[in-house]
């Protein structure tokens, strides 16, 4: 099999403007902690309409920092969706808390106030609400129903919006975390961001990113708490800034691709739930013959992926704690498959995918 000619399920989109931006940063005075980082944070905050944005070396580091600042610690629980990337839960484990899981709503594939109510306990110290595949989760309703800090995991949802504005404006959450891994809406190769409306959170996020240092006048600085080196370099920030300019076009193209799948595969597979503000990080369909579909597409040169194995079924979690099963997440997991969906996917390639799905399931 020649993987170079396979159609991938996702791929970053880079152009000469990105190359120039990184090259310019590379020959500038500062390779890290410089003007590219500052500008990326300012421009990102503007893009999602949040007062503060703090960049990190990855989305995982961003989640770790947000959970720390929200007060998650030993003896507590951190509640997130059963259907997510492991990092949404691991951030609680890093801090000595027990990750716990809420089931998904079968109609939205996100957590809901009901599934949160079933899973929350007196030890829950924060909730990480995931916008699965880019479909906005009901953060507004969850905020009204609970009193613990809410951290949005918006790794899939840059470019998504609701009636309350862009995801990331923290209208009804404490902090919102993003990832710039190449699979995501925009990339900085590796990178992440936390947005917030709280000045105090922003200060503490910056402190955690840089060893727990508090800078004073002149040369003096002191370490007040145990932080990390979670800084984003200026090369990565320069790429992030260049990519951010293209976000509206990227999202428009993702929505166009989703629309073409909905027409081309109508009646053949179960479609993802519809939302006007959907960012379509993934276009995930459901079909009882998922394994046959995966293999049939692979044999026709098309790579697909399963998002996700419910987190608590991973050995790290399963072997260390007794989890109640989340039946909706498991039923979804048995049937789901993410089809190719990324801005540079051509109409011809997508037609090939649609044709292949129809062929395999015929
Ligand atoms: C990608 C992703 C992360 C982690 O981001 P990285 O930048 O890869 O560390 C966290 N949560 C979700 C839901 C993701 O998809």
C-alpha cells in the first residue's frame, strides 16, 4: 500500500505565507518569549472575543494549566465526557485528582445537563466540557445547573459558535482550551491556548507556564509554586498567527464538505447532528458495519479513524478504577467512523470517498 497516495482523514493546510512567517521569526531577535508570542495571544483573544488568551506548548499543557488554576487537586474528582481524547481526563490525573466520566446524549454526542447530573458528586472539583467534533456543547445550561468551575475543551471547536457568540469567549465558562496540533482547525505544529475573562486566572496561567515564577522589578524573580516549562516558541507562534488569518476560510470549507457528505451519503449512513455553528473538526458517521467499512475504505486508498474509544475503556483507566459504563458512548463507539474532512480535500477526492462508502455498503 502506498500511503503517500492514500486520502487521509485529516491533514494540515500550509501555504507560502506560513513558510514566510516562520522564516521571518527564525531570523528575528527572539526565538522564544518574544513579539510573535505576544501578538498571537492578542490576535487569538480578538478572534474568539475573549479578554485574555495565554498560549501553551500544547493543548494538553493548556488543559493541565487550566485544571490547576481552577483548583483541581488530590482527593477530588475531575468530570469530563466519556467520548473524548484522553487529554481531557489526564489533566485531572496529573494533579492527583480522580478523572470521572459523564455519558453522552445520543442526539448530540456531547454531555448534557442530565448526563452531568448523573455523574457529578460532592468531590467533583471541575468539569471539562468537550465540544465533540466541533458541535457546541450546552455550556450555558450546564453553567446554570452546577456550581463548580467549568473548563471548555475546545480542541475541536475553534471556529464554532452559538447564540452566545464564538466558542472561546467564555460567556458561560471559567476557561476555554484550544489545541493547534496539525489535525485541528489551525496549526502551530504543536501548541495550545487558554482563553478566559478572569484577569486573575490569566496571571496564574502565565505563572504556571513558566515554572511558577513571579517576575518583579529588574533581575529579581521568585518561584511561588510548582510550575512547568509549557512555553510556546516564537516560531510556533508565528505559524499560529499566519494560520489564524485563514480560519474563516478553513471553517467555511469544512462546512461545505460536511454539506456535500450529507447529500452524497443520505440514507446510506447515520449523519452527525446538525448545528449552524458546527466547526466540523470531524465528520463522523455511524453504521453497524463499521469494521467492514473501515477495511473496505482502506483497501480503496482511503484512511478513516475511530474517534474515540470511551476514555475509561483504556487500560490505564480500566485497571486502576472501577468505572460505571456509559452505554450511549459505548453504543456510539461500536459504530462510529470519521471520514476525510479537511480544507484541502478536493471535490474529486470527496466524490471518491462517497463513491467508495456506497460501494462498500452496497
Ligand atoms: C487534540 C486534543 C487535545 C490535546 O491537544 P494537544 O495539542 O495534542 O496536546 C485535547 N482534547 C481534545 C478533545 C483533543 O482533540
